[in-house]
């Protein structure tokens, strides 16, 4: 095989980097632009030019054909639209707002708020919302999640799926619920793409030779790019459901093919498509022009100009535009010092023949070179396969799994430390599945990790004798009793070496069903806590297993259970309890959320706690919250994409997930519901089930009591009076935590956020308490759109 000279490799790398940095404009069904379409309601929105505040104008093609202005005092960078949604990234990238176009008043929700991790690009399909962030190509999605094993340079969404171009090799990778994603990804194969746009059920992109390549569904010919159409180096793509459009580089006119074939004579700066119509920003006067089978005006689909003002041809930015140059009159269009960067239209492929792996269209090498390359690849693959086979045989013999045997391992997980200043805990590597939305399978895939004789646990925790623990607790005296757990009474004890511990003793009963339940809970806690280690989980010290006695020994939590601090009648003075500050209460919620996030995302196999409640959140001597009591916990196979169906739901009244209780469907979102109730407890100071002061005979659900008030904008009325009204720098933090809790207690698990979403929101809320930000509590200005 001929070795490429180093100078050629360097030149090739520089050429590719230049090509990637000058991508053509791509506005698919829901990709970010300065124009967006909400197709079901025939609503077109765009970012206004010539104003200090670059707000949004919308035209709704209903009976009144109205023009509306959204957030008149706020500047936005880019928009994207879905079936009934318009979303926009605020200038600076720290906030994402979405409007419901079905409602004539266009109600708004803020679904992202982070001053550190800034949004970079946006894509919406029919109802999926995804965005990439600045500084890292990772993807965040709301409403639907994906398996983000890859980092992406750009993303675009269609109906029930999204695709992106990977940052490392420019390949197309897709995710979502629509099976068409697999056909699209397989269709692009190993092609390296410079840009990509998703339509209804297809995707098109420009490769590094400047040609358009389309893959996916082709019922209407939407993949059949016209030959000799002058679309090489196309400067814009927009895909509808059944047709595709592109802007010629030469004259910036639009060509459409598939279910709607049309050449639009005007010149356009950019184009964007909905389900069945397309809109573009004209180059002549920066007005919005729409056409297509779904945009009929006076009986014609040939197009019409919308009564909108001048629209920005691109985002106003403060950074340098590099070699692409600055758009003419951009300073005036941005009304200030910001500029609009000119799209790089000189999309010339590399002059030197690149390796075939980088260029999908390349000269065919000579047979001898092809043969040599094929033999080399075969040799490499064969060698790797042989090596892996040998490793598999060795592992099989060593573990005994091939013969129905399996060694017992101590599956200890490392303590997770979240980087940055927040002091939390995420891993540097991505978990197996960020969505944690568990798909249904039969209950046989659910299992508890059971322990055998005590010798199996000797390498995981200390083994104590019953006499040692009796001496530590003054023979389990009533004075040493400090609480109850899932299978017994908890005592405070002091070991012979001076360590203070909490000792949980199972009820002393005969070998009946009650004994079996105690045994199961004991084995469950021992199995979990011997392998799970995190700063926000209670640590196991050891155990005792003598005849019918089962005891577990934990590190002692000096400040007891959260439940006692919130619901102790003696806690009436603000100075009497550390928890009587909003910052501390938000921190406790954040600590607990980080512990549960570890169980869901980083434990292998993942763990569902099943009994998240305030009495199972303990506080150590530094008032750090830790999740405890794993007697009811379950863990499944290493894949977290599993549903657990149980015949007998377990948990605590007031905290148990209604979907789990009513449908026997357990998912990771069941723990989310329990944490949501705990957050409402922290906000209101009331129990999960309490008796109304006005009618002491009627039990009231905290969820029903608090959620209604929060959604009606009356949060202040339900806040715990012992803490007092939030200070100026706490108001927005309290509101953010309240609305996060509201979404956690949605009736259906699919409408609840993931634990990672909750951690992110609580981190932001905690930071707001410290950074001196000012705000007021108002109605519905902060919200989360769940996956």
C-alpha cells in the first residue's frame, strides 16, 4: 500500500477543516434559522431586523390572518418550529423559550435556563425538541430522548426522529421513535457529510464533493435529486414531508422536487419547510415568501409574500466572521455592534484525491491498489477477531459462565464527582442511556440481587456478631431507638473502636411469610449498598447474620431524617433549624437528586429505589443529604431500556407513582415522582398526606394542594411560612424548584423529566441563591418540557 506523504495528510486535514467551517445553510423541517414554521397551525415566525430588541414576529394564516409579536423586549438568535410549537434561543444562548401555536394567545414556556452551558443550535421535528450546546457538541432533547453515544456538529429533526453529523468523522447518526431513522442512517453508511437536513421521513445532505445525497422514504420521489439542476454546492436545503427544496449556489433560486416540483424564480437568502409548504427569505428586500401545496392563497399554491417587516438573514453575533466576511449592512440590521456573518458559498471540494473513507464520491483506484487495501483490511479485521475470540474463551473458562456457573464479584461503583463549581456528581463518560425511559418487557427481566451465606459478603463489608451490636446499642434499648426502616427498627450505636453507627435490626419472627420479607429486604440492602458508593447515598459499614437475626450497620447520620426536620411541631422559630433557609432546602433537594441520578444513570445494572420519601433522606453532620433504605429497591440488566412489570407495587402512600400503583408499571420515572413530592414538602413544609386545618377530618394530597396553587401563579400562598418569603436573589430559584417539582409529579411517567434534567434545574436554582440574581415569583415563567 502506498504511504501518503505527510505534507499531503496535513493539506488534506486543513482542507477538510476549512470545508466544515464553511457549511451551507441548512433549514430542514424544524432546524434552527431566523424563520420557523409551525405547520399544523399554518404559523410562520421570524426574527425582526432593524431593532435593538430582535424580537419575533409571527403570521398566522387563520381567518383573521393575524400578525403577532412575541416577547417584544427580548432578543433572539434563532428559531425552529414543529407541529404546534415554535421555539427560540435567546441571544447569548442561555435560555430557550417555546410557544404553543394552537392557543390563540401563544402561551410561552421557558424550558432551558443556564448561564454556563449555552445553546448553539436547535432542531424540532413534529414534537421533539433538541439542541446542541456551546463548547461541546453534546445533544440535549426534551419530550423525547435519544442514545447519544456520539458528539454532533449539527442536528436536524423530522417526524419522530432526528439525525446529526458526528463531530469526529462527519458520519450521519440518527435517533428517535420512528423506524425510518435506521433506514436513513444505513443509507448514508460511511459517507462523510458536510451538512444535513431532515424532512418528514427522509433526510438530505451535501457531501464533501458538493453534491446532494438523500436517503429515507421515497414514496413521492423526494429523494430523486434532479440531474443537471445546478445544485452542486447547494447553499440551502429545506425538506417538507413529501418533497425537498434547495437553493442553487449560482443564482440563489430555489429548485423543489418530489411531491411538489417547482422552480421559484426569486432569489433567497434562506429557506425553511413545514409539513406541506415552504417559506424563504427573499434576497431583494428580506421579506418572507411562502409557497407549496399546503399554502393556498386565492386558489393558487404559487406563493405569496407575508405582511411581516424586514427579517434578519442570519443571527447577529459578536464574534469575528473569519474568511466568510460580513453580510452587507449587518450593523444596521442588527441595530448595534453585532454583525451577521455571510454564508460561505465557495464550497469547493479538495483538489487532491482523498482517501475513500472521507469522500463518498472518489476516483476508483486501480485493481491492484483495491486488492492490496482489501487484503490489508481483511488481515486487520481477522487479527482483531481472532484476538477477541481468544479473550472470550479465556474469560469463559475463568468465570465458568459457559458451564452455567458464575463467580461472585464485588461490583463496586466509583464515587461520582461532578466537575465545575457545583460540587455534584456526574461521570465523565456518558451513561448507557440518558433517557432512562424504560421500555416494556416481561417481569422476568426484573430481579433482586440476592445474597447467599455470609461468606459471600465478607469482602464487601464488615461482619459483626450479635453480641457486638447488642453491646453497641445498650442491648437494643428503647433509648437508643432512632427510627424505622423497610424491614426493622433502627438504633444508634457506638462500636468498641468508638465509631458511631446506625444499626437496623430486622423484626425477630419465626420463619413465616414475614420472615421471608425481612430476609428479602436484608439481602436487597446488603447487595445494593455493598456495591454502590456515592457521597449522596448512605454508606454501609457492615452486617450481622446469626440464625434468625438480620442486622445492617450504617454510618451514623448525625442530623437525622429530613422528614423530622420538616414536620417536627417544635420547629417554629427561624433560628431553630438549619433547614429554615431556601438555599439550604434547595441544596437538600439537589443532594438527593444527585444520589438518585447516580442510581439511575451510573450504577451497573441501574437501580430503581422505589421508596423515595423524606424519611429516607438523611442528613449528615455537615447537613449533606443522603438517600437511604434500599430494602425495596430493584435492579435490572445492564441495559436501562427495560420496563419492570410487577404484580404487587411497593412504596409509601403519598409518594408512590400513580402509574406504578394503578398500572403495575415501574420505571425510573417512579423515583422521579417520589422526589417531586419531597420537593413539594420542602417548598410547603406539609406532609405528603395531611389534614386540612379547615377540616381536620379530610386527608389532603400534597400534590393536589400544591400543584394547583403553583400553576395558578399563587406559589407564595403555599410556601412554608417558617422559612419566610424568598429574598431577592432567591425568588427565581424557588420558582424554578417549584415548577420542576410540578413536572415531576405528572400522572404519566413520559411527561416527567429525567433525573439528569432535575439535577440540572436544581443546580441552576442553587446557583441563583448565591449569585445575587434578582427576580420575583410570578406565574408560569419557568417550566420544563419533559421528554
